[in-house]
């Protein structure tokens, strides 16, 4: 282990773990839905830049063929009893936990994150699998609804699967984003055709392979690889529903295309997430929380914090504590739990982070920690960075950086803090810190974001799987998790059986007399308190 002067502790690790063998990679890549003579694409390991995966590239015709197979398989899958689907998902849960070392190695090799960050994805999939396995029957079962005429109208709500769902998943959380949305879609009786980001496609393929090992029938979940500019049209044109996680710009295009086709879409997009430290916060806990909020997966997390608002009365104490902790983080490559911050994933992301920080510094921002790339560690490492004196003319002031960079601002009263936190078109996640839980929750309720955590960074809301998770404004639409995360993959149907007498008058009663009778009945129902 080496120590960088005036910066985080650093460490190097092996280029690839022993489990990531050529035969293992070949077995996974063979599961891509592509022609035998398909063109190939090679990905690189972020830690070192060495070649990693050799993947076949799917064509639009390959996507069409995958959907055709999926539609055939989905008809049988939809008729499979929920109890059988439940068994498959619980077996998958056990396999993910027992084989976690495989996927931890794979995620680190493809993404460059630390093992502790990768492990949280394993935990996430365990929670999601168990939750939907144990709750899907309740959410999907027929529901009696109040009929039009009490006692005479028998009304039932049914839930049918959409059909074949397209899932487009990103590179930053390659297991969580590949599997969690698919799990819900499958449990609802759909088939899935998925396009993971090519950089982390192996992790998605591993997850699919494990689901088949757990008992999923053939062709119910299929994987295609390729650029959106090539196969995006086929993925949209064949989908019965679209699930997308990625940039706001791409999300807008997908929403437009989904609207054109009159299909549903759920979009989890970008964020410029705020954290508010109240004047009564426990400073040590808040400083620890800020580290956990800003630097997981090298800041490449949609719900991570990029803006920190600190009460004027505790600013100096908090900044000192947070800066000290940040400078003590271990940064490097290791296929174990020995480092705190790993690598960025792509050269494009390193370019964005570098440009944002350099632009801010050139315009007067102050660097309290970090502020530079670390090519001595590997091609894509960047130090955890804290900035102050950030102004609106700097790019990172209101643009998502998606890296290990956070800006600190000061506020005088809570109304100013809320105004600053909400001064963004985004609304994905937020964090509030206070010793007074009731006060923290009251402030959280005023933050314009789909999830807000009190005395936590993001894991409390994300891990509360029974509650919906998603964004407001430019952070997207729709929700994952909870009942909504399952039911969005279904079509509701109402069956109403009218008995004895309906709304048309009997033969012996005139229309005007019947209107008077119904009017009296409505008044009586109101007086009786009938809903």
C-alpha cells in the first residue's frame, strides 16, 4: 500500500480476480441474443484499462427475433401459477447470496467500484427478490371493488401482465439495475427483453443465467447488446412497456417515443441531489453521513449527494470534520473490502468530472480535498473532491457531475435551505440531518424529491422496498419498489356484473319517474354515509 502526499490513502490491486476466467466470460457472452456471425465489441477493465469482455453485438433483426421468442414464452409464463413464480424467485434469492463472490468479482472488474459498494447491490437484489416473491400474490390477486349500485353490481378488478417489457439498464449499478426491475416484471407475468449497458453486460448476463438456473422457463428473459442508435428503435417498437434508467436527455426521447406508441414507460433519470445539515445535527454523524452520501461507487450513483447545505452556525465544525474524513479515505483497486473509493467506470465519465472541477477552480472555487485525477493508480481514478465558493456560472453548480465531487454551501435559516435545495429541475433524492427526528421529517417533507432520508444518505429510502422509489421533475416518472413497482407492469381490468336491475328503467316505469327514483336513491345513499 502506498500513501499519496496530502491526499487519500491509496492502494493497488490485481488486474482481474482469479474467478474471472476466459471460459467464464465466454459462457456468459454466449447468452447474448445475436447471430453466430455477429460483429464483436470489446470492453475494458476500469482498474487497469486491459481488455475484459468480447461480446457479440445484436442487430435490429436479432432484437425482433428475441421479442418473437419472448412473446411465445410469455403466454405460458403468464399462465404459470404465482406460487410457482414465487418458488423460482426464492431460489434465485438463495443463489445470488450463495454465489455472491462471483458477481462481486465481476462487478468490480466491469465497473471499477469497491467491493463494499458492490456488496450493497447483492443485498439490494436479495431484498427485492424476497419482497416480490412474498407479496406479488397479494398485489396481483383479484380485488372486489365497490359496485355502481349497492348489492346489485358485483365489480372485480383484475391484473393482467403487459406482455413483453423492454428493460434498458445502466452501467453504474449493473446488478441492481439489471435485476431489480426485471424481477418485478417477471413476477407480474411478463417476459423481458433487456439491453444492459455494454460496459457492464457481463453482470447482467450473470444475473439472467442465475435466474434460469433457479428455474425460469426458456426465453422468458433475453439479453441483447448494442448501441441505442442501432437497436433502440427495435426495442421501443416491439415493447409493451418500457423501463429505462439513465440520463434525462435519453429519458425525454424514450418518453416521446413511448407516447407515440401509446405504451407506458417508467424512467429513473438524473439528479443533483441536496443534503441539508440542520443547526441541531450531530456533526460527527452528519460528516460520516456526508461521506456515505457523496462517494459511493466513486459518486456514480443517481441518488448520491452533489450539493451540501450547512447551517451557518455549524458550518466550520462540519466542514472540518467532513474534510478530514474525506482526506482519510482509501482510494484504489482491490478485490476485497480494504478500500473506500474505487475507480470511475469510463473515460467519458473521467472527462466530465475533470472538466467540471477544472471549470469550477478556474472560476474561483476552492478545493478543500481532492481535485485531481490519479493516473498513478489506474487510468480512471479521481480523488474524492470537496469544493466551496461554487457560483452559478460554474458548470457543476446545477449540472449533474456523476462523480466523487460535492459542493458545500451555507444557509442562514431553514426557508433559505429549502429554497436552495429545491432550486433545480431535478427531484430524485435528498438527505436531512437533525438530532430531532420530527423536525428532520418536517424539513424532508418540504424537499422536492421522490425520496428523502433523515439521518441517512440514500440507503434508508432505497432499502425501504415496501415504499415507492423514483423521481420528480427532470429526474423521471413512474416508480420502482412497493406495490407500484409491480403493478406498473400490469394492465388493470374491471369486470362489472349487473344483477336484477341496472340503470335503464323497467318497462312499466317512465323515464322521468325513473329519474326521480334514482335521484332519491342517490340522496338516500349520501344521507346513509355510503361512499
